[in-house]
C-alpha cells in the first residue's frame, strides 16, 4: 500500500486539488509540505494531534515537513470557527508559546540534518511595508470571494474586524513565501482552512505564473481533531505539566465505542490490518481496543515508561480502587474553614469540575464518591484529618479520579 492509499484508508484526507500530482509527490518522497500552528497557548493539545501524526507519517515516507509557527499571524488571530474575536497576545507571550511548540513537536518530527524545518512566519510578516504589501498582494484577492469563505461566516454575524479580515491574505502569503524560500509545494490544514489555503495556491499561480507548482490538500483536522481535543474541563494538553500522562491515558481510554477504531486508524501507527481485525470486536473487547489506543498515544507523547505506568495505574484503579501513579491534587491549610472543607470545594480544587455550579450538579446527579462513600449532600463537609497521610480518592463518575492530599 502506498502512503497516499494509507492516508485515504485511515480516513485522513477530505479534499484535494490534484490527486494525480499529489500521489506522485508523496508516494515518491518529493513533497515539501507545511502545516501551520498558531501559538495561542504554551502547549499543543490533542486537537493538533492529527496534524503531528500526519507530518510524522509523511516524513517516514521520505517527504519533508515544515512546521510553520504563526508568530506573525498570531498577532492577528484566526477567525475560523470563532463567534468572537481572539484575545490579543503580547509579542513576549507569542515567542514563549512558539518556543514551547518547538520542544513538543520534536517528539514527533525529526528536525536533524535538514529532514524537517521549523519556520516562524514572523520572519516575513513582521517587517512587511503596508503599502508595498497592498500593491504586491492586494490585487490578487477578490473581496467578494473572501466574504463567501466559510471561515468568515460565523464572524460576519457578530461583526468581523478588519484585523481578522486580513488573516486569509496573511496565510496565503505564508504559502507564497514558503514556496519561494524553501521549495514548499504542498500544504495541509483543517477543513475550515480550505479557503485560506486555496488563496495561497492562487496567489502563487497569479504572481509566478501557471508553471509555478503548488498543491493544496485539506484533512479533517478541525471537525475531528477539535472534537477530540475537548473534554468537560477543556483541552487535553500534550504538556505533562498541564495534562499528566495518567490523565492523558485516561482520556483516550474513555473514548466512545463509536470513535475508538476511528482514532486507532487516524492517530496510531499500528498496521491497518491489525486495526481492521478489531472491527469484529464487540462488547468488552472494545475496552481492550481502548486500552491499546490509550497506550499507543501515551507512548507517542510521553514515552514507553510513562505509558506503561499510566496503564498499570488505570488497571489497578479499576481492580483494587487505588493506584500509586494516579494524578494528585493538593489541599492547603487555607482551603479549610474550622478544620473542614465542603465537597464542592474538593471537586473544584481537584480539577474534577470547572466551577462550583458544575460541582453541585455532579453531586445532585449522584456521580461523586469520596473514598468508598457516595456523596449526595451538596452541603457535605469533611474533616482535615481525612486527607492526611496517603490522602483519599475522589471520583466523579466512573472515569475521572484524583487522589486528594494535604500539602
């Protein structure tokens, strides 16, 4: 099976502009391709996971990835999929986030000996002369076409700023620069980026002529990847300081039955033949598939040692109700009032809920356990001594756990 056929079989490709030429490039290791990452936080999350795995697959097939960090576009903010304007970040915050991205990406992509590049679009965007840029790029974009783009539709309802309106032009200009500077002949992105990427292809052809070669592919990164990146508490981060290896493992262990095989195909490097065999699995066998998924992805992000520890801890938790390596939440003396702390505060401090109202609902719905006892009273409070020594395990539902101790 060629790498192109494998990408299709794994369900990664949604739209592409020239299948014949794209096959030729990636199957023969001739693609120099880029995927962009805007530094909106100091860690990548599982919404980026599909893109990172795709870059790794294509690099293993001999192609050259370019990880484009949006140090310049991050100053504007991508309006795609947004109903409101992104918060403005300082240049210092953006640079810090870019540095964090580089460290995390190195776990997936081999940047040694020119096998891959990491480029920051601040390199060309920050020094652009506005008038020169308008004259050079502006004539190649139709405002009418831009307003029809899917990436602007949501924002148009509440008001699209001129600042955000420029994002498509800036992203298109990225491809133009990468094509000229690094011979980049292909770009990948989420399905919400299709219009922006087509703009880049068109800009290259208009400015450099029809013989200038530029391909565009989009994959289901936004709809699938962002869905996978969300939980009740928000994003699942690749940084172990934000999401522990245990929590990361548990997230994938708890995917729905309907999603587990899709995730195995899209995100792991297991042979398709092995995954296809799992299509026949039912009932409790699907839990085994989820364990395989959780282990493979935790191994990819955190390494085999952490993956094994997370797996053993998760199994121990389900069999004997305790695990040495389960995530721990620490209570401080100031968290107690007259030597006690209420259950809602315990849930909030442990990170099992995002707000007191969410904690109240969890208790009322009968989904909260402290130690071996279900907590049903929203006003329940517990003595300080309960959390001394080894602490106590707090559970929300069947899948979310914390050991709570006193620091």
